C-alpha cells in the first residue's frame, strides 16, 4: 500500500468514526464507540492520526461536552452530553474516565500529534472568556493582545476574513483546544442557570441567546431520580486527574532552572512541565474566576501597557456564573495544597524542622510570596470572584451557590487544615489512615503561617466586612444559614490567639501614621502595609455598590480597612446590628430549631467579645418574654429589605428616598437600575435636588430699541415664531419645576420597572401583534 493510499484509508476511517460518534446515543453505543476510537488511535502513528484530529476530534468534543453547531432556531430537543449520561451509569463513567485520563490513549495521542505540529484549531470567539471576547473586538493591535495576558500570548493571530478585512482569532494546538473546551463546560452550564434567573442582568442573557440554544447540555436537562446517585462526579474526577498529572505539587523553580538566569532563555529551552502547568492554571483561572470581571487584569499591567478598556460599560455588574462552586473549590484546594506543602517543607528546613514557635522576620514576606508560587496566580482573581458573588448575587438566588462560594473562601483562609486525605474520594483510594499527633498539630494555625496570612491579609479583614454586608442583605432569605456562616467566619478569626493578634497588629500598623511605635511588633509590621494597601486598591478595582443595593459599605468603598474601626460603619457596630436583626428574624420564624438557632446567636455574641473585647455585647441574654415585648419595635426598625415569600409589597415599610431603596422581587432589576439613573439625571437637570429656590419677586425684561424702525423678512419671522414656542415650553417647564420644588416632588420613573407593568405592556403589544396577524390572514 502506497503512502497516498494509506492516507486515503486513514481519512476514510476517520470520517466513518465521526459518523459513528454522531450516531452514538445510548450508553452501550457510547462505550462501543469509545473502544473503536481507542483502538484506532493505538493502531496508527502520530503522523497518521492527523486525519483523526482534523476530521473526527471536533465531533468527539461536541459529543463529550454536549456542544453543537446546529441551527440556533431549531426547537427539537438534543441529547445530553456523554459526561452527563455517565452520571447515571457507573460502567460508562469508568469507561470515559479511562479514555480521557492523562494516562489514556487519547491524551497520549494528543501529545504525539502536537510534537509534530500538524494540526491547529481556531477556537470559537463567542466561547472565549467574556472579557477577552470583548478585548478582541476593540483591540487594534495584535501585539497588545499577546502582551496583556500570558494565556493568549503567541496564540492570537490576525487573519484576513474578507478581502481587506481582518479579524483576530485564537489559534490552538490539540491539547490547548481540548483544555479550552474542558474549562468552558461548567461555565456554559452556569450561564444557562443564570439566564433562567430573572434577576440577572439581561445584557448577559442577550449576548448568550445567540448560541446557547445550540448546546445540548443547555437545551435538554437531565433530572436525576431520587434513587439515582452517582458515586462521584466524573467531571471532578477528570479535573483532579489533570491537576495531579499536569500541575506539580512543588515549587515551579524545580522545573524551570533557567527562568531566574540573567541569560533570559527563550521558552523553547524551558521544561514543558512548567509551560503545561502554567497554561492549565491560567485557563481555569480566566474561565472560572475572571470570565466577566469588569477589571480582569491587574491595574499596574494596564498602566504599564498604556491601555484602558471600558469593561464595566459592557460586562456590567453581573455575578460569576452559578454552579462553579464545586470545580472552583477543588481547583483552589489543590493549588493551595501544593503551595502549603512547599511552605511546610521550606519553613521546616529554615527553622530547624521542629521549631514551630519561630515567627517570620521582616525580610521573609517577599520570600514567602515566592514560595507560594501557585497562590500568587489565584490571589487577585479568587478575591474578586468571591467579592463579586457577595456584591452582585441577585435577590432570591439559591443559597446552594452562595454556600459553595462561601466554602471556597473558608478553605482558602484555613490552609493549615488541608491534607491529601481531602482528595481520597477523587483519587479512588478508600483507605484513610488516622492522623498522628504531629499531623494534627499541623492542622492548626501556628506562627509558621504568618507569611501566608500577611500575603492574603485582605481575605481575613476586608472580605470579612463585605461578607457582613452580604449577611445583612440576605438575612431574611435564610436566617439560619446566614447566621451559621457568620458564626463560622468569626470562629476562624478567634480560633487562635496568635492569629487574632497578628490580624489586629497589622490593622493597627495599617492605621498608624508613624512606623515607629511603642510596640516592636507593630513597628515590624509597617513594612507590609504598602503591599496590603496596593492589594486593597488593585483587588477591588472597578467594583462598586449602588445605593439601591442596601449596602452598609458603599460610602467608604475601597478606602480603608474597617473590621476593627470604632465608627458607625466599623466591624463592631455592624456585627452588633446583625446580631440584633438575627434575633428578630429567628424569633419571628418560630420554627422547630428556634432553640438551637438562638443558641447559635449566643455563641456569636461570645465570639464578638473574644474579637473586640468584653465591652461588646455585654448585655445579659434576654428572656423570651423580653424578646416578645421588643418584637414590634425591632420589626419596625429592622424591616427586611424586600417582601418575604407570601407577603405583598405594600406590607414592606421603607423610609427615605424611594429611588435609593433596595431592588425588590416585584421589579425587573436591570430596568430598575436604568430608570433610577435616568430619574437621577432628570432631577439634576431640572434642579429638583435644590433645597430652596431664590425668588426675588422681579421679572426680567428686555428693552426694545427706539432709535429706528427695521423691516424684517420671512426668515426672521420664522425665527421669532420658533423662539416664542421655545420660550413657551421653557416657561411651562419652569413653572412645573417650581411647583415640584415647592412641594418636594421628584421625577421617579422607577415605577415603570414593576413586573406587573412590564407584563401588561408585553401582553398589550402581543395582543396588537396577534390581531394584526389575524387581520392579514383573513
């Protein structure tokens, strides 16, 4: 057989395999196709498999993850992805895991083909991370795109689409193409959940509606019956397998000996382990943590390249996609465990192994940042991921998504509790050996973790304050869950006296004006204040709360650390207010767990005394009768910020500017925000925010010239008529404005954001449209 005929035979077999993949629908058919693909890849060499990756691999991707390029308008239901089907079939799940595992035939063949560089793909622009999709559309120079983000460096090319018309495209090899689709899979499912929520910004839904209906995982959901329960999520098992094989659990410098050299070796001389690990981490970070962030890049990066993109005007204040909690938690825990193991080994070596009482000196902060290599990759995007969830999570959202993101945060600020046993289920190991005394001591905070806390200080202070504001906002949604989450955070901060002292000393150094103080500890910690201040400005860049969010913090946004502040917006006052509101909410519920819930509140009071001193919440616990007596007063003072389930909007009392009240469930959120801004602009233009008006009682007049008579023509007469009409409209507008100012009235277009009004308008236009259609037919 000649090489040409052999190539034609390989091409024919690849085409036949693609047809079989498209036809596979049931678990037995899928298993048979997987075996056929595995056998085909085993029999052929890398050079011969280029036809498979050119013709068959895209089809395999579409079936694995449920993506399709069918016509969007097609209303016929599409089958779910193979990964979704494997959730209900243990045998198919095992078959798919072996096929897709890092040691499987598919990944091995991918690496072999990539070494020859015979196959390249163009990744669909509409399925890139949102911020980069917008950057591609507005960037003018391909070199800027390559320099801005390391993930897309060398992968963005300018292609000529039409004669004289150019467009930026992302070119990937086979492994990169597979990883991009793998990372996009949970984002796609989360976007579908967001699009079904009426509280989510419609701009995001509008951008997605052009292509989400072509994805089978979105168009046809699978409902798990009560008796069906998978042992472990196949996607999570694959994610852990890829992280364990491609992302080393040690310092990156081990795999990149030339990166610190003054010779500046090119990436071709670097170890492929490092490049592959950084690529995998960057893909997951930008798809899961960044995605639609209004400030996706560090501020200093944008300033260094002299670029500025109006991300906020395009992406809007939207939360991260829901459903990412589990994958982000596994991803962050793995990277943190990698850094934790490096830190433990390095610190034991530096401090003599068993010396656990030594604290880091002033020069160890930079060294610790270098040790936590992976931690530096995820600090900023993870902080913003958690903060965006707390700020922009729409009212009425599922507490499941919130609790998952909360769990990610808790695991991150307790790295000393991470161990390899946390991954035993994903690793397939059933044996869990009991921890020895030495291992148990490592699961508690010790001074060896001072560097970690310093480098992630905002997670322990600023983010705590934002979470308290979130707890106030969502207390009425699920009081029991919110109280327990706040108690968990307070328990971590007060779990160790050394940890609490460190947090308080850094806060004191942050707010002190001089680096020379009476306490040597605070004086030493002054060296870390500039870094923390820079992080505070960078990590919260572009994020803001509107007055309608009901936030306690928008007046002092991004200016200071308020956890230990004594002011009205400081941590002690807001936490005490939260406890009072929590008691009121729990007492009003009168559920079966009332006693346990009130006990949790009493425990929270004890944690506050430990955090701020005995002078906080020093009052003795109130009896149920006393609580009943003050119930009406607290009900008026701490009224929930939206209507409770089953209650009308009229029962909710709100005092103050109606334009600034929190957005309720009976309003279209995005329309309300637009109308609020329009109303504010009209009020400012009309001068309705003025407290008083100055009226001198005199009328202005114009003196007519008396020196001569002048004849005017037609254009002048027309000009006089137009001027008269304009003056009349101005006089009417001025009269109306004066009446409104006199009676304290303001323009409020927000009433048109009511769901009932919007629904009535839609029904009216639909009725008119149907009547016109019937008239044209008959």
